């Protein structure tokens, strides 16, 4: 059968374009596993290619086609590829945001939609409220994002997010979300309540040196890797699931930082200051802090503490061990210390 001229021309144009798209996928800073799935599945590759050259079939855009404002319909998708002409994602009206976030109601241009894998190729800044409770995401890959704004995933439905260039996580970014895992090895700043009440289970932030107050409070967090962390803000890990922490550079633990956790072991050889209620109601039994200088009020109150090694201690508040079974023994050990 002889092809028409248009079909011949289309096939001539289409073939190198697909090859270029394959190369684009290969060069994306996303996991090799995801790349392999895309490049070895013709159906997925064809879908993503169509989303790149015909984004108007899948997403709503502004007049200049640089901002994504929503989805074309309510059909669920296994994959969605946001092409590089999109520089901003903005679904919500700001004038409604502050009032709405308190009760979980948001104004959107589309109804709830489920996307299992979302790839955002060129956006480097995710605006506040961009992905809140009206959408369901399995995984999000955003290789160029460096900054996440306030409440971006507030009460959001998401399991995993991959942000290899992210350095800044703003206030309440993932508060009350279903997020379980995050890949963001370059994060250096995390603001208040960023992961509060989320389902996050593990964090790996090798560059972070300070965490603000309440960041992981009442989350499902079970383990942390933060080898450069020096200061923990107040109530940062309160009511999490942490049992063991290894923080070799840690110097300051803020008030209530580990309160009401099942914490059993802490390795912090450079720790100098423990603020009030930091280890209150924990399961710590023995601690060794060779450089510790100050223990504030009720720091270990109602805990399981039996012994403490703190040869450099200078200041100890008298009610630091309030409610522990070995209160008198612990105080006796430091009876010469300034109160």
C-alpha cells in the first residue's frame, strides 16, 4: 500500500523527533529506574511524547503557555509529562488560600484527579498551594526545582517526591500530607512545620545543619540521616516514631524536641545544650554526652532514664529529672553542679 505524501512527511519528521525525545529523557536528572521504564515501554514513551508536543490535550495553560493552571479533564493518568515550556504551576487563587487552608477547602479549576507518575521538566520553583488536597499523586519527579513554597502539598495526596536540586523547603510544605518518602539530598534549609502530621518515615538530608521548630512533629518518622546537623529547633520530632538517632555534629537540642517519642538511643558526642523537656517522656535509659554543658528544666522528665555520663556539665536545673524513678540518684551525681 502506497503512503500519501502527508503520511510520508509526517513519518520523516516524527522519527527524529521521537529520537530527540528519547535523548531528552536520557538527560533528565531522574532515577535510572524511571528512565528505563519510559525508554523500554513504547506505550509509555508514545504517551509522554504526545504530552510534550500536544500539552493542550492534557493540561490547562495561560495565554503564553508558560504556566500550568490545571488539567483538561478528570481522567486519571498513569503518567503525565510537563514539557519545558511550562515554567510555573499555579492551580489556586491566592485570595482564597489563607482562609481555606484552615479547613481544607480550596478553589480549583478542575475536579480531583489521580496521576501515578508526574514529571515536571523545567519548573524550578513550586508556588504555595500548587498541589493541595484536590489531587492524588503517586510519585512526582521535578529535577530542576530548588525551592518549595508554603503549603504546597498541604493535606496533599502523594507517596514519593524526587527533587535532586531542592535546597529550600518552606513552612508547612507537606503538612498533613500522605508523603512517605522524599529524595532531596541538597536540602540546606527547612522551615517550621514542613512535615508536621505527614506520613514521612525516613529522611536523608546530608547537607542540613539546622532544623526549625516543629518540622516533623506528630509525623510517622522512624529514622533520620543528617550527619551535619548542629541544631534542632523546639518540638521538631515530638510524638514521632524515632527509636535511635545518630547525630555526630549536633550541639543544641531545642525544647520538647524529642518529647513523647519511643527514643531509646542517642549518639551525639558534641552535644552542649539540652533545652527544657527535650527528652520528656522518652524511653532513654542511658545517655553519654561527653561535651554537654547545660541541662534545662524537665529535660528528662517522666523518662526511663537510669544513668547519664556528662563530665563537662556546668548547669543543671533541679527538676531536669522530675518524674524519673532514679531522680535522687541522678541529682546526687551532679550535686556540686551550678543550678
